[in-house]
C-alpha cells in the first residue's frame, strides 16, 4: 500500500479548519487504498504537552523520509514548504492535488519505496 505524507498549513488561518481539511483528505486517501501520514494528529498532543516548532519539524521530517509520496495541500505554510523541499531532495514524488496523486497511482507511476 502506498504511504503518502500530507503537508498542509497548520497555524496560518484557522487551526481547527486546517486540521479538519487534513483529516478529510486523509479519509479520502484511505477510501482510495492509500495509507496517509497525518502530521496534524500531533495537534492534540501539542494541546496536551506543547513543544517548540523545531521539535515538531524534526518529527515530521522523519515521517517524510519514510513515505512513498508527499501531497501538498493549498495554503501558506513555511513548514509544509520545507517538507516539500525535503521530499524533492530525496526524490520522493510531490503532488499538489489529490486528483494528480490518484492519477499517478492509477497509471502505475507510483511505487512503494520500502
């Protein structure tokens, strides 16, 4: 099963809306036989035990390294942009829409890396 990291805004705009958008996207990917990596699940951990920005980025970057592809959702986000650059540096395919990702999957253009 393909593993796809979802990179999207968190703190720019409404945090609750940003979390919901990422969760809705993850659910849609699951419906299409893709295992989503949903970094905004850490929203709830952060509410319980806050950490600084770089702690979260360090964890998220490790997750990116273990994915078959990265999906970048719309919206301003320096963290998501940083994750895109990391994925590109590791030759991990980056997609900017769910449809683009699903088309590549259906065409057999995506392969499991691990």
